[in-house]
C-alpha cells in the first residue's frame, strides 16, 4: 500500500483579525442586554410571542403589546418592554430601508415602516423578529429561574 503524502498546506497570509460575530451571535448579545432588567412575567410573554406573531402577524402583535402595556412612574411593564426590544432590533437590522434607526424606533415610527414595506422586507422583518425571540425566550427563562 502506498504511503500518503500531503501535497499542499494551507497558510493564512493575513494577520488581520477576522470579525467572527455572526448575525445569530449579534441576536444573542442583544437579547442578553434586553433581559438584564426585565419586568415580572416578561419570560412568559416572550415565550408566547412567536405564536402570537405567527397566528396574527407582526404588526398585529406589536399593536397588541402597545395596547396592553402601560408605563407607571417611568417603569415599563412587560408588554412595553418586549415591544421596545423588538422594535429597536428591527431598527438596528433594517435602518436605511425606510425604517427608523434603533434609537428612533418607536411604535409610531416602526408601524408606518412596516405597513409601507415591500413584501420581501416585511417577510424578512417577521423572520428576524422570530429569530430574535428564540434568544430572548431562552435568556428570559434563564433569568427568571435563576
């Protein structure tokens, strides 16, 4: 039997650091930031959010959270907290596509951006929201139990 000899080696020519943060890692980092100070029962709301979005639609879910939530003495309840987290993420991901920036994302700026969005962008926004919720749900549940 012939002995195998490697004929080529791979070397890295560049010593520059490679950005290794994937979109999923960015979602995880953002979700982790979001759950650092969450209202009571936020984890339960986050767990139910994907089903609400899939059954009713993204805009309907955001409108529901806006309607249900109220802020007392400057403290957001779980509905407004989740709504703000989702809208800011959409602003971060889609800013420049007729979407408000992350800092300007509010119910009054995100809703027009969504209902005026092209179908492909609206679909991507819904998918991105569901992908973010996977992380928020996991981290919120871990914070609630720990």
